[in-house]
C-alpha cells in the first residue's frame, strides 16, 4: 500500500503541471502516455504471438499521429480525412500477401493493429481536446474516475462480500461498485455545480455523472477482461503498485468516450 501511495503522489506531481499548462506540452505528454499504452497492449498480445517489427513501428507512428491530430481544436468535431483511414487499412492488410505466411501474420493480427492504433490514438486525442476545451471538464472527468476507483477499492475491502464479475475481476464486489459510484457521483456533481455551471439542472447533472461513473467501472472491467484473456496481472510494471499506463487510464478512456457522446445534453 505504501508503494502505491508514493507512486500516486509522484504521478500527481508529474501530471498536474502538464494539465495546468495545457496546449502543446500537455498534448506531447499525453502522446507519450498513449505510446506507452500501445506498447503495453502489443506486449500483452505478443504473449501469444509476435508481430513483425516493421508493422509495430508503423503502429507507433500512426498512434502518435492520431494523438496529435487536430489538438489545437476546442471543438468536439473530428474532421478526419478518410484518405488517411484508407491508407491505414492498406498499411496493415496488404503485408499479409508479402509476408505470405499466416503463422507469422494474418487477418487477426492486422485487425488487432488497426483497432489498437485507432482505439488508443483517438481515446488519448479526445482527452487532449477535452483539456483544450476547458480544464474544468477534464478535472470533472478525473474526479469521476479517481474518486470512483478509490472508494470502490476501499469499500470493497471493508464491506465487500458479493462478487461483481468473479471470472473477469475476482476482487471487485457489488458493495465496492456501489460505494465507488456513490462517492464518485457526489464529488463530481459538487465540482460541476460549483465550478463549471450551476445553471444546468441538478437532476440532469446527477444522472449524467452517475452514468459516467458506471461507464468508468465498465471500462475497468473491459481492460480486466483483456488481461484475463491473456493471463497477465497488469499491463506492465511502469508504475510501481499500480501496474501500467492502461491500468491507470482504463476508466478515464471510457469516461472520456462516453462524455463526448453525452456533452451535448449538458
């Protein structure tokens, strides 16, 4: 627990200055985290089968490109060029012919790379754009994920008895979920109502925040499912006591994706 707390303090001391400064420094910082996240995802996948190194290099380059794409924007409208998407498909699909060995590279490998690049790249890009839009919104999302995860952990340890998804995440409990969702919703709603806007219907803010806390827990379970499938405890050991980048950003990725869908209601 001590190692976990020390790591958390160090993460905060590194992350907060970039968050405050925003703009290009924050975009670069988040892009580095995204590349580390992609590294973790590919490393987990390679416990079953290795990717050709050239295609991994291409995946890193494209992920960095997506992270930094249109990062000066303050609008939640991505004017993505379809020609780039077509190019990506060609880059990862056509090598199957030239490698000419399905044991070394096949359609499943190609689709995994395409999906990983788009998922990681666009998710972190949305986090960057949300910060550009307004720092208070990204703080709101961070409060949702951090408070929910923290109180889900402590509530589960204190009074957790009923398993939530034992086959995916054996330690998660229904009691932990309820405690985390309640406190996450309470803290984030208080922040939204006092800092962001007090003119929006309080009931609406509570409902949407509640949905986002649940989505955050869903994201945690989705990434736990990935780890369970590949039989690994953490995505990496980059952050002592916490695991890897994806272990820490799993909830935020899903909450940000859901927030982009729901922001038009607020």
